[in-house]
C-alpha cells in the first residue's frame, strides 16, 4: 500500500508518453498497449484497460499434499481499443506459456502484471481468446488491514478468496469488480477430496488416473473477487428452496453438527430475500463451511458464500445471502463504493430481525446512535470514524463505518421517504442494476429520482460528512 499515491501522479505522464508513441508511428490502425490498471482510488493497479472479459474457462489441477496448482485459463474478451499489448493481473506462480487466438504470444512479468504481446495487434471491437498455462504453489496475500486473502491453505485442503484483490494469486485475469464475466471452473483433485466452486455442478467424474474432476458453471456475470475454488474432504448436501433454487452445501465434517441449524434456514432466507429485494439473482445457492482456523472472516463468494467454521448465528448467513443481490448482482464500480455492498447487507440483517420478532431497523439505528450494545453489538465498533462513502484508505474498506453507518444511511432514507417508497427504491435498485455495476453517485441520483425527495442533507451528513451525525 506504500505506492498508493504514486500511480495517480504517474498516470498522466504515462498517458502523455503513449500519445506521443502513437503519433510517431502514425498508428490509427495500429494498436497501443492496454492500461496496466484501472486507477481504482484504493487499488490503482487492480484490473487492466483496453478490453472487457466475457468468459473465463479455468482448468485447475490441485494436489493438497504438495500444494501445487496446475492451471490453464482461457480468457475470452472484447477489445475496447486496438491492442498491441495488454495486461492480466497475476501474483506469484510460473507462467509456462501464453497464446492469443491460438498463436504463441510474447509475455513478461513485473510485479503483479502479466503483459501479453500478441503476434498480431488485436483490432478494436474484436473478441479474442487468451490462453495462459501456469503452475506453482499459490501464495496468500496480506491486505492493508492485516487480513489474509487469495489462496489460503489449511491442514487438508485450500480455498481461494479474492476480496479485494486476492484472486490474482490463483488465476490470471482482469481483477477489478468493474469487469464482470461468466465462468466455467473445472477442478481436478485426488480421489477422496471434494472440489467446490461457484454456480452449478455440471458434472463430477472419477478418472482412471485416481483423480476426480468437478465442472462448475456460472452463467451470470461475476466479479473476479467473488470467484472461489475450495478443495477438501467436505460433506456435501443438496436441496432446493420452496421456489426451486438449487442449494449445494459443502461443510467441513467437524463443523457439520454445529452448522446444521443455521444452514437449515437458508432456503427460507432465499425466499424471504426474494420477497424483500426481488427475484434471487442466481440459479443456485448454498454455502461452504471451512475447517475452523482456515480464514478469519466469511465472504459472499457468488452463489456459495464461505464461512470460517460453522456460522454461529443466522444474521451472518443472512448477511452473505443479502450480498447476492447487493454486491454480487449489483456490484461496485470501484472499491470506494464498498458501502453499497456492506451497508445493504447489514441493513438486510436489520430487516430480517424486524420481520422475525427481533429489533426493528429503527431500533438498530437508535442503538448505534446511543452506543447501546445490548440491542446491537456493533454499537461501539466505531461506526462514526469516517463517512461510509469516503474511507480514508484501503485498510478501511471493511471497517465498521462501511457496514454500520452504511446501513444507517439507508435507515435515514427510509425515515425521509416512508416505507412504501423506501422498499420501492431498494427493489428498483436491485432490478435496474441487476448483474451490473453501480457507484455511490449512481445510487444517490437514483434514490432522489425514484422517491422524488431531495436527500441532499442525508448525503452531506451521513454519507460524506466527517463529523459524527446526531
Ligand atoms: N466482505 C465480507 C463480508 O461482509 C467480510 C470481509 C471480507 C472482511 N474481507 C474482509 C472483513 C477483511 C474484514 C476484513 O461478508
Ligand atoms: Zn458483507
């Protein structure tokens, strides 16, 4: 994080240089290099410019005994400019070769950037296929806030989690939430292990080589931070919600008994969410319960959130489920918009309580304002430390103001506009940006337009104001 400010200063200079280069070669038909980052306010090098990915096909072969991953990524993307070269984000691992449209491509690596130079420039508007063959022992990353992400190994397996940038430790890609794509993730593991990923299990085959292959299919757009691959001796149970959404739960055997009561409520929660927020955005639902001690937090990985051991209470399961609408279907445009994920998911917990005989959302709001931890444990977690739409730095994007004060913003809107308009807004937001990306500015404009209320004071005080609101 020490380079945080630098790329912002360096970027215009790079752009100027590129302009000169293009002018010199007279290159209107020729491609130019795609940008090496999308200049996210917190993670400027995350993602890459010049193309949008449509589909990732990841073929992974993993052996928990030695921790070695063999991978082949076929990335189908559309060029948004003529490209003489383009970048993928990849951390660690050894790249064995890169092809673009079936032809060998030159490549080099600096930091977490894999730069690919195809034999021929890719023309603007063209759909092109990049194949990267890679291998090695993936390594976890430690974020600015001290949390670990990426490829996390445990005693008997591993899990890939990628919020905000850890997915680059296990596959090359355009690792920024603004570029969502469909995925097919195939995982080969030694017999006796399960391999779990997002979406639907297309097939599971026992090979003659003593390995089992699992083919997972995610047709709906997915931000790469929500991709997961989990390997271990999991206990799998399947079912359906009352309205027919397929449920796939993979639970670490030692966590099975403790997980049962909370996971049993997942089908009912999916139905409840569909009533409150509109149709469940994905074809499948479920959960992965990791062996305790593997990871320090839960993550809303698409369709199957991962839990760091048996989920202790139903609020956590509800929170990760709510992210399927808020975060996964409606995804942030940049990491500055994280409160749109966490504020909504926290607010969903309050609504669940309100609908199930617990404190109302207003009571949660009042408890936070008063510092009353009897009603809301998070009341003294420091929700007033900074405004939710403006975290001071990358180490703050998962801090309390993003969650609790983010939820308080929503309650303030509800107070201003009343229940009918408020729930119309929430459902409209999920519907109008379904499977897309949205920013804080998109939300504030939408809220005012949809409700017909001037909400400037709410934004100034609750969303952007530095002082603790009263
Ligand atoms: N976004 C996750 C959730 O709300 C939690 C999470 C992911 C997190 N990474 C983190 C929390 C790092 C603290 C630190 O379910
Ligand atoms: Zn969350």
